[in-house]
C-alpha cells in the first residue's frame, strides 16, 4: 500500500483495492485509465463514490479530507496516518477503514501582526511525525505526535485526549520558523532545524507524558 498526497487537499491510498480520500483519477502517474462505471454509496455515515475501469481496480472515493493543500504525511504502524495542510489542520486517519480519527487545528497567536494572506502562509504545517514508542506504550494523555507550526512553534499532540494540545514551545530564540523536525529511534531526543540554519536538540524522554507542559524541554 502506498500513500500519496496531492495538491488539492486530498490523500490517496493506492492498493490492489484502492481507497482514495478525495475525488481524483490521478494517482501520481502521467495519465489515468479509462473509468467505465461509477456509483454513489452510503454505508452508515460514510459516503463514497465507487468507480471501476481499465485499471482493474475498485476505487473508493472518500468524500472528506483537507480543505487546503496537503503538505506532509507520516505513518505509524499498524494503522495510523497523519496528514497536515496549508491552513494548519492535522488529520489522523485509520488506514484500514479510511475514516478520520481526529482533527487538530494549530493555534495562531492573536497578537500576530501578519495580514490575512500571510497568516494563511504562517499557519501551514510542513512537518508531522509520530512518537511511535509512545503510541504503543502509554495512556491517552501522552503526547504521541509532533508538528512544526506558526511563528516558530513546535507542538506536541495527544491522539486520544479531550484536550489534544499538550505542549508548545519555540526552539529558536528569534522565533524563526522550524523547517524540519526529527527524533531518535527511541523518541528520547528531538532535533529541530530553523530557517536560519540552526539545529536545536531537546531531551523529550520525559516530556509531555501526562500533564500539560508550560516550559520547553531541556
């Protein structure tokens, strides 16, 4: 199975029986096969358009997704997928059912001096990653997803808490935008690189495990 984000706010999962999050016949190739027939189906609260054609696949177009362009994607075995978009929205998907598990909206400080247009640019999230050891081991309040965000912030999210935003901090003293984030295999250290070329290393082994954090990690 291969997950492919497109430029229209949708996520495509390609498999022998392909399920698509959106409406498109394009799947990363220069052209698509001819569609011979399609039908509209409602299953419980899920709505699909099912298409068949010369590609010999059953393509299920799932109608909900991002409202803006998808900028990045992260996967957590066995079933979770995270996507983030230009408007600061993060969606957690179940890859088996194709359903949305959670939607997170990145906060933007009200004191921002950005115009409406530049606020949209600042709201975009270009990096998300799972803390995979936490998804497996810990309880619902534990943060298990990290994203970069507006105004130089890094955000820690809980996947199963009523208040999903567990911690936020700015690695850069100048609040420069964080362009890239990475963690070690055991999720003990976070590496954050800003647009000025600096890389910041934080010890997150005991960070944002249960309670809301008010300070940045060491």
